[in-house]
């Protein structure tokens, strides 16, 4: 064996401290990576904060949300950026407002050159990135982000029956593969091809006979798509999947309920019969002609469906707690948009931006959190991306338009402006010529309708949400310095957006 010289020994001793330090640093880095928290982001489609007993709604719709809230951060003035799936989900996953990511249409996509600017990419390969959406349109967005997702399930996963031909053509550009299903199988309107339409009718008749006893109003399904599911089976499948995911993981889960059609399990049908009806509000200029009686019937059905979702969420919560995932994960519960059942309007495909449509739940539990925190200042869905990046230790890019949420590194700002947009009739590539734009600032909310034939010139509505949470008294009808200030601020922002475009 060759003996080491005194000179070589001194060289070795000089290098050794640095080597040991590097070894300790590498070990700490590895440990930190393996101990990074999981992130479970649960999006419940079309769930309005307005209808949750967690936030003071009269019917007891969400006892399990309330149980979860006792160990979570609860945000009371949290807003989606829009009133339907594509713009709302785009903002939630990209940290941008709709006028930036340009996913403006009912079946639209975000700008192709921005598709890499998403939460999955920003978390990076240190995380196992899992995604699943029952909403086919949200799945289209996930397909845009697919190169940054490690595991993407089809919309029909965990369903009892599915007849989506398009899932065999997932590599097709944009929405082309969805058009195939729309032509072949249209469950609501007449199908494009008689033979396939008849086949689909026979298929759903089989489904109806199989599970009608459990679902008196019909089998739950994403509207206009040949998928049917039992909610309990979907949650069972998700619980099995979450337990098996490599850690740390990001799990983006976008469930269709309580989106219409409102089809609760039989155990929840009728639970709100006999409860006091909702206040009757005057019809809006964009009324769809729905009668108060029809809207009240659907309101009960919607509330029953929310209660059904809440029950299944309670089972999920128990599972996460029993398996230790609740203590090792950020659990986030929110929605892409709300739902409106008033003023002659039923649903959310409407130009209006009232509170039930855009104020959505947000509950976040931090790993190991034991006490509830409540935050009342306005927050936005664009805040989720920067907040998650911050808490896991990743850099927040300059292009992100959201802020850090209070409780996750940010501070409450009662005077903050948050913005909402409905522009499905405008071009995704140019100025917003027909749109509804809204601003929440402190206690006030301002809305402008622009470019609609039935209105003509700009129509501005202003509400004091502290004294008028039902948005019944339009301050804009009575000129005042406050009205002028809020109107100017709203219109200046709208013009700024259009100038950039």
C-alpha cells in the first residue's frame, strides 16, 4: 500500500472541511426536498360561497366544511376572476387575470405561448404532479399543461359509465377531439348523427334503470357529456389515489358537483323542504325569464347537491386525517366560479357578476394547523399560485398578477382592488368590445356593462356590500363624489386593459 506523504496529507486536511461542509449541505437539501409538503387543491365546480352555511347561509348545507374550518384559514371575501370555468380555472392555475391569459370563452383555451406558465411547471419536478378534472372543458386546459403534469387522468375516471370517444384522441389540437363527441352524442339537443344519437339514448337508458333508485332526479353527469357517476365512487377512487401518489405531490382535483344538473343522492333529496324561501329580487335586464317559483325549486335542489358534496368531503377529510396526509399537506378547497339563482337567472352563463356568481369559498389548512384563522379582506383566485410557491420555497415570477394570501406570507389589505371579467362574446385576440367588468374595493363593488345591444351605452352599478350584501340598492343611480370616484376607477382600469390589448 502506498504511503501518503506529509505534503499530500496537508492538502487533504485543507480540502476536508470544505468536503464535509458540502456533504452536510447536500444532506440538508435532500432532507428538505423529501420533507416538502404535499399540496391538495380541490376545486368544486360552480360552488357559490353565498350558499354555504359556513359563510352564514340560512340552510345547513356545509357542516363538514365547518368542521374543517376549525383547523384552517377561512377567507370570507374570496373572488373568482370570472363567472364560468375557462377564465376562472385559467386564473387559478396561472396566477393571471383572464385578460392576460385570454381564456375568455366557454370552450376556450389560454394563449398558446403562455401555456407553460402554470402551477405544475412552477412547482417543478421535485413534485409528483397529478391532475384530474370531471369538467371536460377544464380537462382541455390541463391538456394544454400536459407536458408539465406527471399523471393526468381523463374526465371519465372513477365514473360508473362513460362513452367519450374523444378520450381516444387526446393528442388532437385544441378542442377538435371534443367536437367529435358533440357531433356524435348530444344528450340535450338533437345529435348530429342519428345512429350514434340513438346508441347514446339506449346507453343512458341503461344507466337510468341501474341507479335511478339512488338518484331520483337522474344520475349525476357533466352536462352535455356522456359520463355518469356516483359521487361516493368518485371520492372513494380519489382517496385510494391520493394514498398511493409518490411524495411530495401536487394533486389538482376538479370535481363537477355541485354544477348543474343538480342531482343529489336520495339521502339528501327533500332535506330543505319547508325551509323559508329566498328573498325575491327584481328581474335584471339580462333576465332569462325564469319564474321565481322555478328558481326557488332549483335553489333547493342546488342546496341539496351542496349538502351531498359536503358529506363526501367529510369522508375525504376523515381519510386524509387517518392516513396522516392532513398533517403533511396543504389542503385547499375552493371553486372556479359560483352560481346564480335570482333576478330571473338560473345558472352562470350570463353577463352579470353578482356576488353569488363570483364570491367563492376558500379554505386552506397548513400542515399541522390546529386553530382557525378568519380573513375578511378581499382576495382573488390569482393569489393561489404565488402563495403556494412562497410557502414551498420556490421563486414567484414577476409576471404573476396575484399577491400572497394572508396566513400564507401576505397581509390583509382592506383597501385592495380585486377584479372580475365576463367577456365570452369578445375576441380572444383583441379588445374587449362586449364585456362585463367588476371591481371589489373595500366595502364597495362596482360593475360596468359595455357593448350590449339591449343596454346601449355603458351601464354602471355600485353596491355597498357591508350595508347591502344582497346587492339590491344601486348607489350608481344617485350621483355623489363616492359614485364618481368608484366609477372613474373602474373605467380607468377597463381602459388600461383594452389599451394593453
